[in-house]
C-alpha cells in the first residue's frame, strides 16, 4: 500500500504578487533606492492596499525592500557586505552546478536561449534586456544542479543581484563584456568541458564582483546614498 501523496501548499495571493514583484526586480524594473507608491502599485497590480502591505512585508524580509517610518517603502540598496555575500553564494552554487552537470542536461538549452537573447539585445542596443538575459543564463546554470530548493534560493539571489547591478548607471559598461563570456562558458559546457567551464565562470564572477564593489564604493564617496 502506497503512502498518500501530500499535495503542495496552495499559493496565496500574497505569495503570487510577491513573486511577480520579485521578477520585476530581477528584470531591472525597479532602481535601488526608488520609493514605491503604495496606491499606484496597488492599482497597477489590481490588489488591495492591505494585500500590498503584506507583500511589502515579505519582500522586506527578503531584503529587497526597506521600510522607513513616516517616509514609506523603498527598494533596497544592497550593502557592501551583501554584495560580497551574494558573490560568495554565486561561486558556491553556480560553479559546483556547472562542474558536476550531467552532460545531456536540458538546462543547457535554457543557457543557449539566454545567450541568443543577449546577442540579439546587444545588436539592438537594449542593455536592460541584455542584463535580463544574463540573469536567465545564470538561472540556467543553477538548474543544472537539479535542485528545486537551489532554484528557489537562487531566484532570490538574482533579485538582490539585479539591485546591485542597478547601482551602475551605465548598463552597457556592466553587461557588454559578459555576453561573450557567457557564450564561451556555454560552448565549453556543450563540448562537455564542464571543469573548464566552471573555472572560467569562477574567474568571471570574481571580475564581476570587483566591478560592482568598485562602483558601490565610488557612489558612497560621492554621497549618492545614505548607508542602508
């Protein structure tokens, strides 16, 4: 006699809207430090302000938003410590997922699609879309690990990462080098050279981290934000 299968928990409206906003953050639709209008956003999403407040609480707990008494809700500005931690997590998850990937894993198709989307966006000069394709590429890398828990964790990391990228006002400078790097990593993976692909990805992440941290430090020197 087989044990009964426990159905997955139902997705609440709050969960669904929180995920929708998380995706908007990942797509670069919100800028770090941006103030969110409660009424305008509730109207846009077609939900009550009470539901939106619950969503805000979820995303504040996730580190994507911050609440300031008597001022409102703002998109979070990642701290230097948060950026360092994001990249530490990325190296641990992405490089291992790539190094230990199953050669015929279907997630490689997602990586290929993301690279092709980035190339098309680069041709048209749509650097925001290049950044979004870059997010999709790295999500594909993590999918190589075949872990739904890692996928969920990394989706959160990507949202925080996009906020870190938002610190740089020149998206072409940020994203242009990584279009070809992603393609090189993909080609190594498609050739079954997963160890080499993982090593290249590690170097890539170290380079990316240095750029983002340098930009953050410069913004602090310029007094662009208060400490968050």
